[in-house]
C-alpha cells in the first residue's frame, strides 16, 4: 500500500541504516547504537568511544532502533514497534525506566532527536500523504506540533546546539532529498520558509550539527555511493567529502567535544560503527561480526 511504501521510505535510506543523532557540547560520553539480531530483531546498546564495555539496553523480539541521547546524557530516545506500530520511547542510559511517548495507531514516528534544553523531541511521522517533522514534549505530554505541513517527504531532523534551528532532509523540490534548515519555533515557520543548503542530483540526507553550531555533517550520494560530507551551517561554502571510500558511509554524529565523528560503514562487508577525526582522518572501527548502525555520541552525564 501507499502507507507501507511511505513508511519504508521514512525508515530506510537505501538498503542501509537510518540516522538518529544529536550534537550537544560537553565531555565525550558513551556511543549508543542499534544492532541487528536474528529474525529481523534489532536492539539498542551502548559502548565506550574506544569500543569497550558494550552493554545491551533493550531486550525485545521486535525492532528497537534509532537511539538519540538527551543533551545532558541522562536519557535516550528511541523507536520501537514492540506495540505493533513504530512509536517513540525514552529510557535511561542503563536501559531502565522505559516510557512510551506516542500511540497514534497507523501513524509511525521515527528519527527522534532532543532539543538542547531537553524539553522537546523532534521526529518524523508519515502523515499528509508524505512525511512531516513534528515536535513533542519530551515527557510525551501535550499535542505534537507539525513544523513542516508540506505535501512532500521530510525527515532526519536535527536541532542546532542553540535550539533556534532544525536541519532536516526534504524532497519538496523536484522529488530529490536535499538538506534544509528551518526555524525551530513553529510560529516563525509561517513567514520564514526553510532555507535549502544543498543542491545535488543525488540525495543529501542525515544532517547533524557540530557542537559549536558552525558545521553540518551529512550523508550524500553525489559520488555514486554514500559518503560523509561536512559543510558550514549556512551552506555558503561547497561541502567537503570526509570519507572518500568505495564502501557506503552514513549516519554521521559528532562527539560532544567536536573533535571526532562516529558513523556507520560497510567497508568490512557488514555494517559497523566507526570513529574518525572531524577532518576525516584517523578512522577505525569499534564493532565487528554483525550489523551495527545508527550511532549517536552522548555527553558524559
């Protein structure tokens, strides 16, 4: 059905993973990520930045994925279909105190990301014959606000560190995914239209701000495969390819100190979590034997 096709588009970039990340300044803490298990199941784990002390946070026979740290590192938002539909949940970094935030029947919510003050979560939902970006109180109370009431498909929201902007992907012009930025305050979006930052025939997705707000890292398919690029947050300077690898590289997320990026790559056949310097040098993998994806790097609580 059309709804199923839309959901597939919201959940997957191609055959690879889909992002969930934040970029809040602080001391480097844990990396949270999803791992595929048998039978189509995926669970959420954390590890130290060097790949040690891996800890499983969820234990469910359905898909738990798209984890994102809160700005103080004390909560993790994630997506689960444990109740039969893709809904938003939160939990503590040790996996306790899980709380369901959304319960909207056939509407699926994906790509959660916290606002810098921790009071809101922005996410994508399959509505209006497309996909829109919404904002919801991070405790699940109140009514969600539609930030992009547009007949197109929007996704991959990411707050700027000062909370004034949200970067996202959209296919509103020509049906091709590009990176846009809009005001985070919904009352401003009626008069201030989103600004388009990229303009390529191939897709640009997965935007994430650097902790100082001056740069945006993203995934681009402009080279015939997926690569991690970085540009300044205004889009005024041509972006730089950081990965330059024939494999697929995606899911970028800055470390809280801004000096490194974690990302997903299948350069060793399976999907693994990698870490590199923010200029693209010094990359190394942190996982092996299995499929790991959707990393987010949280600040130390």
